[in-house]
């Protein structure tokens, strides 16, 4: 059987679902496929316990996709980004600097959502958009890009003829590989633990990132859980240490994570199961192939620092959507996809490089390197123009270059 559509999206993660909702809401005929159905319940065994801080530009895209109003009640605003540098493995925070959204905007930096909740609301939105056909449990098996169209074979035997293939199928993207696009990958020997905690001290909509060795320990505000203040945690460290913590019983794990947080929110209590995944940095050599655009982790992967990962992904979609709306007759052709690569690649490369440097600094173990990190934090905070420029750049309201 052969079908046709304007856009085929390979990948049903948050980035792929958002792209499907955005293009569908703009009137394009969309088919979105993923071999693994999305998990949309918090207590499900395979639920994604990570969270995503949607920065201001991401909210704009979610509004265009018709999903923001359903999401908004489930998020926590991020009014302040607090960075703490700890002097030693057991020391308290010696430098604590706060970066306030009010210095650069009338809005919060962003809003933090559980990933499982994002998937739930996005799937519900796709069900309400008649020109989007979401097919969970169906994957792609073959790609053929031609000048006039692409042909994609699905795992159910269907052939889809389409003007544009959007590869949103992850860091190991089969579509990217089929297009012959190479990637450059860096490995850090780190793994990250992700989970939720409750704590007696309210977070006051402050996101806290504590640097010591191995990687940052980040607490990001969430709505209250069972009447207690709640935060999402991403804890990056050497892989062996993270794996050992993953295996700890609850009580010793809670003691260790409380100590690692420098007790900034009081004793931390585990409020979800723990998940673990490897940390890498990766960038594709280009963002376009014949009738194909790479977005999200098919195009770039960064360590979870500064809420950049998924926000970079949604910036990809925003750029691609604007090009499709402004030049509908060029949908998926070499001119449009060349414009897409040019518009996004420089900014992506700058952010991948910058986050790589920040992560390597966060791994510092020598006293001299730690002192340099603490001095750099203080200097960036005290020089007002630099502080504001960095906040605007991280927020995504200022482009690189």
C-alpha cells in the first residue's frame, strides 16, 4: 500500500510529537511514526522520570502547536537560576550566585514539566488535529530521497511518498544513517541519575545547580507533590559512581543526595523511581539530506546543563516550521533545506561547544581547577553586561554570532 503526505516525522519522542503538532496545526498533512509507543503515566515502569525546562521560545512554539494551555497547569515557573560551587567533597557551598529572569525579561526563564506529562498532552493534541496521523508501534525500515519526493517504507509494509522527512528518531537515528550523514561524538565517562524529590524548604521557583566534582547536581522546581515542595533532580557523575548510587537502598541514597545538594533545600526525600543514562556530546556533520531535515537528538546531543537540549530541538522545529510556512512551494526541496542548515548549524555548534566546556569544568577534581571555576562564576556574575548577555543567550532570545 502507498500513501502520501506533506511531512513524515520519524520519531515519537517529545521533539517528534511537538513537531507533528506544530506542522499539523499549521495545516500540513503529517504522518508521525515511532516503533515504541509513548509512555504517558508517571507510575508506569518505563516512564521517563526526567523533566524539561521549556524556555520562553519553546513556550511560543507550544502555543503554535496548540498544546500550551493544556500543559501550563502542570509546570513550575523558573524565576531564578542559582549556581553554587562547593569547595570539597564534603564542604558546604562556598560561592552561590543567582541569575534572575527579571533582569532580562518580564517572564520567567521557563517552566519545568515532567517528560511523561509532556508526552501525555502532546499525544492528546495529536488526537485532536485531523490532518495528523500518529502511528505508535510503527517504525521506518527504508528511506529513498529523490529530487521530487522521498519514499519511506514503514515496518507494516506501507510506502509513504512525502515532500519532507523530519528525522527526530534519536541519537542513533536510522533515518540519518540512511541519508549517509556522519556525526562527531564525545564521551565523558559520565552517567546521569534522574528522579524527583520532596524537601521541607520551598524552592521558591529557584533552579539550583551545585558544582563539586564529576558533574553538576541540579534541582529544578516542580509543582508540589502530596503537599510537599518538590523538585526534579539530575545528578551527573563518573559512570561507576552513578551506577553504584543507582543500586543503593533508599535510605543511604537519600543521605548521599542530601549531602551532595549542600543541604540547600533541607533533607531530600526520594519521590519517584531512579533512572540512569549515559552522557555524551554529539553533532551531525550537516542538518539536511535529500528531502530530509534532522532535528533534536538526530542532529545534536548535549549534556543536561543549562536546559539547552530539548530547547535546541524545539528551535530546530521553529526554524523548519517558519521556512515551510513562508515558502510552501519549496517544502523539502534543496533550497529550503539549505536555508534550514544555514539558519541553525552555527547556533547549534556554538551551544554544543559551550556546553562541552561547561561540563568539562564541572568534572574538575584538582583544587586549582575548582578555584578557577569558582572565580569564573564570580566574575561572570559581577560583570553586569556579560551576565545579561549570557542569560539572553542561554534563554534563546539572543542568537549566536
